[in-house]
C-alpha cells in the first residue's frame, strides 16, 4: 500500500536520428510527457504520456495529457493505493483520456515493483531472464527494395514482418515477396485506409497466406470489420479500434477480429493490457515512445506472447534517449533489462516542467 507525496511532469523533445514516417507526416522529433511519481517513503516511479502532438492516431494530444493530469492526480493522491489496478478503478469516472491514464498506471506499476524489490517484469508476472522475439516493420517502397528489405529482415532473424502497403502496390509487392520467400512470416498493416468498396481487394490477399491484416477499416467501423472477418480466411487484427478491455470484448463478441494489437499507452496502461491478454490472441506494439515507455512494454512482453512484439531498439531511434543504457536488438530479438532513467538526459531534454 502506498500514499503519493508528489507528481511532476517533464515536457520533453526527443530528436530522431532520421525522420520517422507515419501515415500522415514525417516526424523529425518526438514530443512526449514524462511523469515522475514519488510516494511518502521516497520511492519513485516513471510513466510516459505517449500521445502525439496532433490527434491523428487517437483523440488525445500532448496538450490534452498535460491539461487532464492535475485532475487525474487529484483522484489518486488523497487515499492509499493498495495495488496498481486501483488507479484504473479510481480514474474510471474520467471518460477517455486513456494515454493520460496509462502514464499514471505505468508510474504506479514501477513504484510497486521498486517497493517490493522486484523488476517490473517480475511484478507483472513475467520472466526477467527471457529473450523476446521482435517483429520488423517495413514501410512503403518499390517492389525491389521491399523484397530486399524482407530478405534482410529474415537474415537478421525477425520472426514477424509487417508490410505497409497501399491498394495500388500491395498485390505486386506480395507476389514478389512470396515468390522469393514462400514461408516468410508476413502481415499487412492497412492503417485503417480501406472502405467497404475495397472488400474484394482485401479478399484477394488470402492466397498470400498472411499472418494477419491489421486495422483494415476506420476505428469505428465495427460492423464492416465483422463483415470482412466473416468472409476472409486471413485473420483480422484490430489496433486503433481497441482502447479498453471493453473494446477487446466487443471485438470477440462481434467477431470483428481475432487478434489484438495491444499498445499499453493506447489502452489505459499495463493494468488494462494485462486484462486484455486474456481475451484474445495478441501482440504488443509501440508508439515511437521514449525508453521509459519502452521498458514498460518490454516488461509486459516477458509474459508469454502469441506473436513477436513490435519493438525497435532505442539505439536506432533517438539521438539522445532517457535511459542510462539503450535497448539493442540482436538476431531479431532483445533480452529483457530495465535500465535506470538518466536524470541528466531528462534535465537536458525537458523544455517545460510542472509540479502537479
């Protein structure tokens, strides 16, 4: 049981080593919010508010996380917290704001792990000595370059390869890759870019034996996703549609998909992510988050997993990150570790500070 003494917000800018392309833009830096919670005995836990600066992925933004944080902290600070999941229940009256809630949930999980002299992996019920298989994401490129990138990913030992393709190039790219690598573990990330008129095209992907098609339709198109899932052989995975355990349950009840992409930052934190793992086969994704968010996702990945985690080494992302040591991939996998937060890097990268 803990009582909170203080909460601090650090507004941070991390510079990418090279621009990171999303569905709508190319980012040269990552703005993120770091929470430091301190309890009355002096233990410290960190969380990350990993929303983007604009609401293109979810309705939340960095501004919304910062504005709601004092209200969330007020619901937590005046009564003892017996377990991290208590925060989920105590914050339930606040609608939405899952990424802001995830920031507090992650910090509380770290606090409880420290107080019990455990790694976060152990505190979550995972294996702190495990090596975690990782997937590789390949952006849109020419047929030749995509085929070469798949070859390199297989050579590096990745056991799931995510392809980002458009309707106009998907079939020739998949034909080339499947001809060269008949058994490659491929999936297709559709990024919600398709509509009902595209169902015949999506059905045409069945012969390529993909592990899954991720988020074919807009986040709210539940019935359309269920319609596709009833007709297609390739499994459907939902990403943006899933923000709560209730959404995951709805997916299974509607049969709108059979696989979950669980990003702890998007679903309200580690507590919700643990609950959702029990509802359907799943894998873990990232948010271009800092090492603080990534060490929490990696701790969750030490539990048994249905598919390789979406995880790039932090050494490949940012010019300067927030941990004392980077995460580095070797042979398509990563060994669990829990580096400390670099207070020097946190001070250097912070452009605004707030005490809640």
